C-alpha cells in the first residue's frame, strides 16, 4: 500500500468522521422533552385520565394517515402545496401588490409553494382526502364559509388566500404529531410518515430564496434586506409559522433522519443538520428584521422563531458562528431596531391593570405566548418567568374580559369565544416546577372553573399539554368576580351583577378608538342574558380585506347612534361601582346589590346604561341615549330568529316594505337589507325570539322604548353576527344567518332634549318579569319612567342638569341617576347615583355638600345605608340625620 497516496484519502475520512461527530454531539430531542423524560410522560399517560384520553385522541387523529403511508408513501406527500411542475421548481418568487406575481428558477427538487395572496378569501380547503395530488397549477378546491351551498369550487392559485398556507400547515402538523408519537412509542412507522413529509418540505424550502418585492408593496424589498412585514414563506412575518411544526418534528426525528438521510443529500454533500440549519436560520434571520417592534406582531414573531432557535446546534457548529446561543439573546434581552426583546414586551403591559394595549382578542393571546415560550425556555435552562410578576398579573387580568359563560367580550378586532386556558396551564406547570403551591392552587381554581362551565376540556390537550400540563392540586372551582371593570385605554366599562350563567346580569359600555385593533364604533353598548351576549357587536367578517369588514369592524355593526361621534376621548360623568384606575382594573367597593350604572359622554353623545336586579332570577337594563344633533339613527342589533314590533296594547305594527333607508349615514348601510318601516311616535315594544333548541328553552329579549315625535322605525336584516359556533345560543345568527335589527330614526328633533330611552329584559318563555312600563315625566334635561314587575316597582330618573325635579307628588330628584323601589307597595330602597337629593314620600337621602352616590334600603326589618360621602337620611318617622360615608352600615 502506498502510504503517501493514501494520506489525502485518510485525511478526508478523518475530516468526515469529525464532522459527523460534531453534528451528533448535541443531544436531540431537547426542545420539549429529552430521551430521559419518556418514562415520566408514559407514567402520566397511564395515571392521568385527561392525558390518556388526549394521547388516544392523538393516535386516532394520525392513525389512518400513518397506516396508509406504510402501503402508499406518496399519498400524503403529494398533497403538499408545492411547485411540482417539472422545469418550474421555482427558486425565486416575486411579489406585486402584496400578492404572488411570478416565479423563476428551477430547483433539482419540487419547492414549497408560496401562498397565492396576502389576503383571506371566503373559502376553506376541501377535506384532505379530496385534495388534488401533485397539484401543478396551485388551483385549489374550496368550500365557501358564508354560503349555505357547500359544493366545492376550484379557486385560481392567485385567489386562494390562505388556503395554501392552511393546506401545508395541516399536513406539517400531522408530521409534528407523528414525530411525537415516534418519540413515545419508538415505532418507526410514525417516524417514516413524519420524515417523508419533513424531507419534502425541508428540501423544498432549502432551494427557495426569500421572495422579492421590487415595488415594496409590503413596505420592504424582501429578500434578506430588513424592513417591511413580509416573512420568508408568508406575506406577514407573524404568519410565517410553518417552521413551528417542522422544527419540532426535526427535533424529535433528529437521530432517525441522520440514520435515514434523504438520498438527495448525497448530491448536495450535506448532512441533515446542515440543511436544517440553513432553513431554520433563514426563518430566524428574516423574522428578526421584519414586522415592527411593538404590539402583537413583535410577540408573534418570537412565537414563530423560538423553536427554530432552540433546535439549532451550538455556535461553533456553523461557519458563521451563529447558532442557538447567538440567537437566543434576541428574545431574552437584546432589542434591536427591528424587534423588542422580552424586557420591552413586559414594559408594554399596563403595570396597574395588567392589560395589554390592544383589543381583548389580541391581548388575551399575548400572555399565553409569553408563558408558553417561558416554559419551553425553562426546559432549556433559561428562566424568563422569574422576576416578572407582571406575567402572572396579566394572565389574571384577562379574566376581567370574561362573561359568566367564560367567553371573551367582543369589541374591536376579535371573534370572542372561550378564554385561552394555556396561560393558566403554563403558570400551573411553572409554579409546580418551582414548588410554588399557592400559585399552583390559584391556577388550578381557574382551570377547574372553566372545566365546570364547559369552556375547557383537558381531555383535548395537545401533545405539548401531555408533556407539560400537571396534575391539578386540590383547589376550589369558584372564581371571585368583580362588579365593575374599567380600562381607560380601551375606553371600556364592564358591569356585572352575579356571575351565574342562568341569572347573572352584565352589560358593557364603551367609546370608539382607532388602531390597537379597536374600533371606531361610536358610543356602544352590549348586554347579556343566560350567559350570552344578547345584544352583541357584529364580528362575522372573513378578514380585514373582506367587502363586509367595514360593516362589522366599525360603527354599523355596533349598538349605537349615527351620525356623529365614532372615536375619541370619553368622559365618565358617573359610574357605580366606581373603579379607581390609578390602582387597578376593578372596583373595590359597591353601593348597591341591585343597581349598577355608568353615564358616559363623548363629543355630542351621552349615554347612561343601568342594570336593575329585581330578584335572584330577574332584572333589566335601562338605556338612555342623548345625541346633541337634529337627526339621529339609533341602531340596535339583537340575537334572534325573528323580531316583532308591537304597540303597548300588544298589537303588531304594520310595517311597509321599502327599497332603502332613505338617508345613509354610513356607506355600510348598504349591508342592511329587506327594509320595512313605519312612522310611529308612541311608546312601542320590540321582541326578539331565539327559537327553542333542545334542551334549552326559547329565549326572548323585549325592548320597550319611550315614544318621541318625528320617529320612523325600521326593521332590517343585518349581516350575520358571528362566524363562531360557540358564542350564540343554538348558533343563532351565525353566518350565513341574518341578524334582525332595529333602527329608530329621529329627524328634525334634538336627541339631547328628546333622548332615546329604552328598557331591555331577557327571559325564557313564560318567565317575563316586567308587566308594564310607562313614562312618568319628561323635560328637556330630565326623564323619568315607572317599571312595574312581578316582584317590585321602580321609578327611574335621569337628569343632565343640576336642578331639583319633581316628576310627581311627594317625589324629588336632583342628580344624574336615581331609582326608588317598592315591594308590595312597601319601601324597598332609594338609590342615588351621583346626586344631591332623592325623596319619595317620607324617605329621603340628601348630600351634605358634594354630590353623593348612595343607597338607603330596608332589609329583614332593618334599615341600612351606603354612601361614598357624608349623607343626610330621613326615614318614615323623624327628621333628617347626618351619617358618615361608609358601606352597608346598619342604622340603629
């Protein structure tokens, strides 16, 4: 043997061995679990029922695909959206007008197809089994979301919206689940299924350069240059998420794919780790220079790239020295001109309220992401959750946005639906790891409450939940609730009376705000019954680019008055319970068990909404809306299969069909269809009926409105209320159903002096409590009505001046809001909301100096009072006597 001739070959072999050794020195899997964790996870699956059910669900979800793959390995791979056509395996795509324009180049393997357009469309993909294999054109079969006709339609590639992304994400998620199944079972059929998908995607992405945008329609040039919103494989960096399932699958399959490398790697002369490193680093590098430094874009960027960071090898593995340890500080500490690291993210939260400064739909999604990333990093030896008390505060603050059913209130850009329990699961996991039993019990209480209310099912935990979720420690299941919550940033007030789905009362009152994913919705109101938002904001648009988005996102989809105020500052004239926004998000005291109200002004509009409880199972809402202009449309959307207008004698009003609404105060009036109208100036009733859905009984909402001159009533069909199936009873008014809507028009009569005054009651058939409502007295600045119910009678007053009003004999009122209540003709309570005087008969409460919010009540043979300032009280016998401020104080 010629030793000299053998030296080069020998050196090559040594270099290859050292290279292979370097590529396998880093242990995998490591992002979610290590090899040593398998026994513990298997034990959890055996001992925790929810984990066992979740695991079986996962196996069932992927089983048919994995088993088919054994005999037909092309079936699942052929359904990936790729540039399959020979000679057109594009390596460079070009963007024009934020949509795909054309591609060029030809890779040696099919490359992954870029979504055809940035915006959504009305279609979803047909089931996986019905998709076109090896689809060379990119035209996709889609089913309309909004149409009742579910016949598949072929959608041209350039109009497929997010269908390409959804198609690939679905298949890659199957690969992720199967990779985890391989980790648990060590059955190679799962690895083969997952790795075949992964290799197709990994190589198809490797050969594709980031898209270029020559005219910078995405506010940047694309490629590898900074700026703009575009990602590596999506038009928005926050949607560049296909790297998540693939990085996870890669981590779980690491040893397998190195033992079974793709045959194309021989031609490339590269290892799997080298190819993966190039792909995942592109996602990271582009992710860190696109999308902006603030808001949910910044957080979602990190959510997408964190697993890509964690799955990388150490710095010295890569020629450029940029590995896991190089990239990680860009999340944990190192902000740049293009991204804000975790300390800056935490500064974005309001330290007083714990709230994120965007609509609840976006806000409630941010802290779960931070917590999920924190749990993953904790596993990697980096504790980002310690020393950040705002994280726990922010998670708990999101409970303030929930109704009694556990759904998020809908306003701004959001869909509603159950709260994200992953925040509380992550905090339970972290506190369990840290031995913090007190926090663990709090989190278990939240989780148990949502399980009990049917809003959360631990049996449907994903595989990450199987790994991280902990057994629930002993705890209660009843969450404390607050009667009032107010966020000045969101211009949003929530009032509650009880937190029971069947009998709780709740309303929201809020102003308009542009940007931060909030809405120019005017001075809007919603109210609840049986745990549902019965008078909701509309939110059934497909995307921000849908033709009907303006209707849903702005003033026409809200319960408000047009024209006039749409957005801007609001003034709280009075509110009870009051929230001290310098110290928190919630009230700390309450004046009355029966009354809550808020009176808010915005430009020329002023609206008072009050909630009056009349028994443990009944109550109603009062809406007094003033608008200082001559022409006004009061718009009220309500859930219902039908709406009927009647006079106070219970005779149906005879509405006539018309072609349009005459005046259009907003271009989105065009979405109000099937208009019917009547000129009507007297008091009237509108009743919305939600048809019985077994086992739930039929549910009605009755609205009584006080008459005014120059009135026209319109009954119109508004667009659907929601796209979701879980936020309306029996899915009523879900797309494509219309929403029966009332428009009360007042022309040539000032809406400040002649306000819209309505009373709303929700009830099951046969359980209506209110028997009669009537006007007592009105003037330019004052209104008063009488509400007679089965259980009691209230006289309700509202004024916008500082005069003493005498609506009837032996009755005096001076203030913003006042209520007197009698039960069986006997005194029950007086309630004065920011006023100086309320007297009916011998009973009187009166401010000593400044206006007070106070109540005098008779309960079980004893008088009690509550007041935020010193007060004079006169009972049935005797003279007025001064009492100090205090709450629920017994009068001796």
